[in-house]
C-alpha cells in the first residue's frame, strides 16, 4: 500500500501514579521512548485509562462527516477492540502535532483530507499502544511477549489474564518500537466492516452532543451583529436609542473593522431584538452596487473573449486550429450562480477569559489554527495561553474555514471591546447566515468541442470566468500558480479523460461579495460543464454516453482505470442501456475529485404535466480503503442531495449589491420527496484512502441534467433549473 503521508514519531508517557497511558508525539517529534518522570510531555492520539477505557483523540473536527468514527476505527483495529468500545475526544489546538499533513503548518479539516492524512498516524498510534501493553504484561508476568494476545481490552496467555488498564504504569516505562507492526488487511475486523455503527450518533440523538450554539457559560453576554448590507460598505455612525428599550440590552459598539455594529445583551432574544432596533448610517462609497443580472452578463461576456490566463498545456491557438479543422463543432454557454453553504446550524462561537490570564474559545472549529492565531493577533495574548475547545458542528461544507476567519474575528473583536470579565457568545441568525455569508462565486463557462468524421474529439476550447477565492489572500501561495487560481479550474485540465487538444482558459472577475470554498469547490461547477458537454459530444458523435466516455479512458493510467471502473460499476447496477418504463430516462456523470472517483446514473420520470421526478441515483465510488462503509454511503448520499438540491432550485442573488435571500423559504434545502432512492456501491480495494466528504457532489448535477436532456428537452445550461425551464414534482 502506498501512503503519501509521513509516519510521525510515536511515544508513550505516564506519571508515577499512572491514571492514563498516552500514546502520541513528544515535543521534538522524534522516535524515542519517554516517561513523564523524564519530563517529556506527550501529545496523544490515543489514551488508555486505568479502568481500561480507550479514547481516540480526534484531530479533525466532527461536522457530521464521520471523522470521529473513522479515526476511532483505526485505533480500535490495531488494539483488537470493538469500535463500540472506543470513546473519543476532540484534540486541542496544537498545530505542531495535530496539523493536517496535506495543509502544512495548519490544523484543519477540509478538502476531504481527514482520513487520507490521518490513516497511518492513527493506525501507528494504535499499534504502538498494543505493543507496549503486551510488553508490559509480559514484564509484569515474567513471560515471553510472544505468548500473549490482546483482544477486547484484555491481555491473555501463559495461563494469565488481565485488563489493559492494569499495565499502563509498566507500559509507560517501555520504549515504543520505532516501526510498530501494523495489522495486514486480511486480518482487519473493524476497518471495512459494514456492521459498525457511527460513534457520534448516540450523543446526537439523545442530546448529549454539545454544539457551538449550545454553550451557556456563567454570566455570559450574547452578541448579535447588525452587518453591512453589501460588500464594501462600512459603518459611518449608529443610533442605539431604540435598543435601550429592549429588556436585557447592555450596550452597542461598532466593530473596529467597520463591518457592523455589535449589540450586547443578557440573552439571544434580547440581542436580536436590540440589534434590529439599532439604526445605522452606512458608508456606501466603496460598496458593491451591481445586480446579479449585471454580474451574469459580465461573466458571460468574459467567456466570449480571449481568456486572461492559460490553465492547460494546450494553448488557445492550438485549440482554435484544431477546431477549425473539425468536421463538426458543438458549443454551449453556461452560467452557475452564487451559492450559500446553508448549514443547519448557523454560526456561533464563545470566548471567555481563563484564570491564568489567557482565553478559551468554544467553537465547532474547522480550522483551530485560525482560531488560535486570530485571538493571538487581536487580543495580544501569548499563544500558550490560548485554548480552542472544539465542539460538534451542525454542518460546514467549507463555511467554517475561510481566509478571513470571519466569525472568529467577529467573536474575538466583540470580546475585545468589553472589559473581558464576562464571556461573550456571538450568535448568527439564519438571516445572518444567508445574507451575510461567504459564498461560492458565480461562474460562466463557454465550451467548444470539435469532432472528426468518425465522431472522435479533436479539440476542446473551455473558457471559465469567475471571482477567485484564493487570490491576494493567505492561501494565494498554495492555490495560485502562474496567475491561475487552481480552485477555479480544478476538474478540467487535470481530469483523467484522454482528450486531445484541450485548452482551459480562465478570466478573473471583479469581487462581488466575500467568497469561500464550497463543498467540492471548483469541481462543483467544472464537473457540471465537463460532464454535460461529454453528453453533448456523445450525441453529436451518435454514440451512447457511457461508451463515449470509456473511449477516452483507455486505461493508460491508474486514474483512467479507476475512473472507468466506477463508471462501469454504476452503469451495470443501474441497468444503463436497458429498456426503462415509459417516461423514464437515464443520465450519467463520472468525475474524479479529492483523489476519489465517483460515477452516478440518475433515473428520472416525466409525467403527463411535464413535471420531473428523480426516481433513483445509482452511485459507484472508489475512495481507496473503505474504513467505514456505512459512513461512506452516508457521505455519498448526502453529497448527492446537497449537489442536486442546489442545482434544482437554489441561488444567491444581488439587488443593487444587497443579497436578496434571507431564509429557507428563499433558499430551499433538498426535500425528502425530491429523490426517491439512492443506491451506493463501494469499490473494494487496498489503495490508500482518499477523500469522501465531497466527491459525491460534482457528478450529481450533471447526471440529472443529462437525464433531462435524454428525454428530448434542451440541456439546462443556466442554473438553477427551476428558473430555466424545469418543473419538479
């Protein structure tokens, strides 16, 4: 198995009166043994308590995607325990140890990297714990380690038996093997087991799980912000005289960055009432004033001119020449609007002073490093006196991780403007979330595909225009290469299709609002265009869309083989190409994102009144080792629903720069009735695990669009669908 992550140094430590054995990393990250008596602090990945309880320390937050289950599974596997017997706790903010290995010096969850970067870390930690416990028992019993086994929290052999908690003091004195032996895939009982239930479900069902919105500290104030009405506006002045009539109102203050006015109150209701009563005069001299229609026309104009940046090896001139020599050229123009994340839990965070002169923040923290750094910068408090307590998050989809760390900045600023003797809890309303959010930018595309007399592609000119997410921000160096924001074009030039003469051009648009990474980021719009255009080209070539795609996946690379395999698997299980009931139609899409390959067949029906009903999605996914099949299926199901729901009916629009949508009646989530069934098939493989939180979203929309087009209707190229000729049942 090829794992592209570094295997960190794992140690263990315990005190003289040992209550817990911690297996983790020492301050230097070196492979060595240590004890607490030697003064070495251990930052753990796994803890084993004297009562035999085992806890996985989860470095990636839990926003519903299942990381607490996945990482706990890896520990359970190597310790030969049942997943149900492992507890978990969220890791503290510690970039040196709990950094995302794919992000560098940053502790964060995103890009569907949680399992991919942690797979070896947590297995190795579990194996190290197993080894030192077995050695400790052998030492205490004066027997050979080879005579002993560990299973279900009990060490046995040589006629003896003991619970693992009995051996933690001795284990703390034993050097961890430099390379703990990991269990072979054929010996796995927890990894890949379809019968293992999620570890977070119990807490969430019975109400024990704590979210950011649940925090209620002694003597806390609640803060609500009257935010700028449009991008670029600032506070000129405000009048809080009417707010003073609200029972529970404390005070109002303008944010130092001019982004709004904070209303402090004794409770949430009072904070919202007071906030709404504050009258603000806004400075609109630098504010966005365009409408969505104006932005749309500007983006469409941009893709009809030469692009600003080249994002492919093939030049525009080469693609143009290939198209000029084509027997036929098919082209389409696309527009995909701004989208909100619209998580079920609106944003919230709480900050309080600690007795040692520091602060603690309670947050469903997608990027604890950003929380930590923000508080340090604004409050001037030493880093070692800042704590981030990571809680459950009620969804995120990228919203809790942005370059501006917006709600973290707001919470910290709100706290800084007080005497800091009382905790401050910042609460966003649903209206705040939808109208004051960080959105997926709007994008326009124009694609021209040339085919020869045999129906083979000879050239592909693909132009993209939209607002860059990364440029001129802290992630610029990571995402921007030779002027191209990779997140704007991902899923096009680097896709596994062997398409000749494929040119990708990009034009950056002027900022319209704050923008952010949205579930599957650039793949969310690029896959829609790529996969619908593959159907357009297949139709022009007179070929069925599955066979046409397979012709461009000849198997020359592992990427092509894996993409072709999921396409075949989905098509086979959906019965693609076989007769369907009258009024039923199939659409296909397949896409690689975040190292994972996902194919989907969408079956729709159209009734006598021309209403479209999504009957079924059949999905196939290759995400490497399937650590938790149940979680994978849930992620693909959720990703399909998320992608389809937005494409069917959602958009964020501007009127004079002001966001129109305010709540779910204006931005409707997917309904249970919208999709009758989803069936997920997982490719069995020992390849290293890749992402699963996002890859199900990109193919969902184009599979639906292609099914609608298969019915004889025009391909929907401007979204959302309900605004462009499609009525859903």
